[in-house]
């Protein structure tokens, strides 16, 4: 039990150090401010309808909550061509929550419905609607789960939400893997470092050569401390140093340890750096202009970007969209023409340019632009819809108009039906469909800028030459790879000790003919495998030693497995299963620690979801209980049987 408690103390100290509790600054990569990029602008934290130009009232006046006022607000939003007003929707949701808690279900449902209409990209209204359905009738679970599913799917169609979700997932998965390998490295040290010291004591003589060699071995052992390696690289260095003592299956994981330690911190640091660059910032501004309610600050940032990147067709397209929706058609035309000049197959720009021509009563030019858009991408219903609108201004012959309109409805019935319902307005932002940059386009741009012109393969190559935290400026993972290859070749030419799995004694690998491919010491092989009769004192001593060792191993495995699911399998030698269970265990732990996510969502105060918390808690409980059940079924690795006189 003492050994198990000692190992537990070491693990806790190492993990707490990894979490940064012993230093003034958080350690990398598990840092509380690792992902510091914003996802939404600070101005969305407060509601000011006068500022955003929808209600001509004083900012101090309350949000309009009557059906008539909300409908007027919605119609104004359509006239301006704004797809989402998160500020208004979230204010409505706060009112809906208060009404739901007071028992005014119908009022809460009405406000939540308008929150959905005003901001169809938001996921929060569906969460609130699920709570309303639950309040109305807890037995209508299909309605509740339908809204929850819609909320989750909406996150994949909203760029800021998808960005937040992706980096949160990357952060948790990466750190769960790294923490699992930290425990793997600790296990290697505790199990095989005694063999390293046993070799030193065994070969310690008065000869100068022996003294120098053993001194060098001790010096190499402390190299990570002298050179101030970080935790992960120190554990990998020591695991490599013990390569000759480690069984074959664990050697494979040491190689994988190198790959994990090379790539995961590298991509975490690269991601963090990218999120704080202008490239990431401009993507959020582009999303706001294409899918939200932009302001003058958004325009200024986009114009500042285009002054340094004049051939950025997607930013030019976004500026053209803003200008068109504001009625600045000449400026919008200029932006769209430039976007097409730099990207000749930009079908969305052709379609929106046609909308600008149509607003300027240049019908032939509009028709030509729509036809070019259709030629580039003949599967977009919006292009045919806009073309039908242009035909309706050119001629009263209904055949051509009907054919293009029906083609549009065939390709995208939901979009066309929606715009057919809201078209009862002379405003050009409702008369035609303005294309915007999709979440997929923004995400592809994000990945492209993150990987750079060289591409993903270059990043994989570059990671091996990134600086490793140490006092040596040129130390890189490629040198650790060289060290691993060199030491593995050196280990082939030497006979290393291993630990007898029966009694724990150092041995020179007497083979035990079982599928487990273990090696036992000479005496254990003769007594427990061959069943030879040796001197009674030798047999008694070896039996007591073996039983004590097996009991200690069983206690260590069981005790630590209760605290770190899967560690017992690592200790037992089932490394792959142990790492998988540890990975899942740390996924749960980190999920609970970072329940609200890493990138704060400033649009809405974090709300605890009892259903989601119950789901995660239930999954963890099932996972843990299955582990406990499996632990109780395990038996000692070896049963000691000796013949009695």
C-alpha cells in the first residue's frame, strides 16, 4: 500500500504541476487563457436599438415587446437585409426566461419564436424553446429533444460557434492525450528506473573506466533537469533512456509518445497564435457583416484590411454587400467588380453584382450577371430566383419568368418559399436574394490561412524543427528522434535486465512459454514453471517473495485504478487499453473543469443545462462503474503453486 500511495503522490504532484498550480504562470499547453481570441464583439453585451438603427428611440427606453412592435422590428430587419440580430434575440430570450419562470408560458413561447425569427442562426432560442416545451408537458420528449438537436446543429452553421466548439474540442482532446502519456511516462519511470540503478550498482567497481561510465550514466539521467526540459520532454527523455529495459509492446508506445509530444503542443500553440492574429480577427468581422448586424467599426476594419490586402476578393465581396444593403450602389458595383477581377469564377459576386444592376434599373446588365453566375454554378436556386426577378422587370411574358422561378424552387424550395413570402416590399434588400459568404467558406478560409501557402504537410514537417523548451536554443524534436533511433540501436547490442513478473527480481530474460511473452528469473522458472524441487529454504524464500510482490502489484493496480481509470492496465502491461481508458477518463475530467468552454461567449451569460449536465454525469458514472466492475473481476497475473513435502 505504501508503494501505491507513493505513486499516487508522484502522479498528483506531476499533474498539478502540469495544471500550473506550482508556478505563477500557467504551464503550456494547459493554460486558462490559452485561447484568448474573442468570438463576438463587446458591443453585443448590451442592447441599444437606437445605435444599431432599428428603433428611433432613446437608448434608455425598454425593448419593444408587443407583437406589433416586434413584427415592425422584424420587417425593418428584412428591409435592411440583416440576417441576424443576436443582441435583440438574446434580450428577448432573457425576457422569455423570466416569463417561463413566472409561469407565463404563452408569452415566453411568443418571445422565443420571435427570437428565432430575428436571429435564425442562433442556437440559444432552440434551447429556451426546449425548456418551454418541458415546462408545458414533460412527457412530450420528442418536442424537447427536437429543439435540443436543432440547437446543436445550429452551432455548426454559425462560424463563431463552430470556431468556439472546434477549439474547445481540440483543447480537450489534446490535453487528454497528453495527460494520458504523462501517466504512461510516470509508469515507465517507476517500473524500470530501479533496473537502471541496479545496473549502476552491479557494475560499480574501482576501475577508472567503470567509474567514468557510471558517472556518465548518472549525468545523462539528470540532463532534463540541467537543461530545463519541460515536463513532457523530460518524461520522454527518461522513457527513451530506459528503452533497453522496456518490453516490446511498451516500446511502441514510447515511439507514439514522441509523435504526440511533437505534434499536439505544436498545433495547440499554433492555433493559439493564429487566433490572436489579424487574419482571425478579420474572419469574425466578415462573419458579422455577412450574417449579423454590422456597424461602422466593422466597415472600418474591413476597409483597413483591404488597404493592405487589395486583392482579397472575399473582403471586397463583403464590403460590396454592406454598400449594397445601405443603398450605395455605385460603391457596391466597384467592390463586386474588383472581387470578380481577382477571382473570375466568384459566382456569388456575379449574382450580387446583378442585384446592384437591377437596383440601378440596368436590366440587361443584371440578366447577364445572373446568367454568368448560373454558368459558373448551375445548382444555386438563388441565382435563378434573381434572374426571374430581372425577367419580371424586362417583360410581361410569364413563360420565361415561370420557368426560371420553378427552377429556383426545384433547387432550393425552402429558401425560395421564404423569400416569396417576404417580398411584399419595394425595398431591394427584399426584392432579390443577396448572396453572403457561407460558414463553410469562412471555415475553409480559416483553415487555409492557418496552414499557410505551404499546406498541412509542411506543418507536419515543420513541427519536428520547432524549439523545445530548454536552455539550448537549437534543441528540437528531430534531435530527440535521433536520440531514440541511436539508443534503440545501442540497446540491440546489449543485454539489458528486465523485471521478473513473478517475483519482481531483476533477471536476464529467461523466456516463459506463454502468449504473454513475459520473462521470468531463473529460480521462478525452475520452481513455478518447471516444478523442480529445490532446497526447501530457497523455495520458501522465493514463494514468499513472489506472493508479496504479486500482492503489492495487485494493490497498486487496484488502488490507482479507482482514482485514475485505466492506470491499472498500464501497470499490468496492457498499455493500449490502459491509455485508451485514461484518455476517456481525462476527457470527462477536463469537460467538467471547462464546462462553459474556453472561448467565452459574450453574447449570452453562461447557462447551466441540467439535462446536459445529467447526460455527461450519467455517462461518466457508467464509465466509472464499468471500470470498477472490471477491476473486481481481475485476478493476479500469476498464481503461485508450490509442492509441499
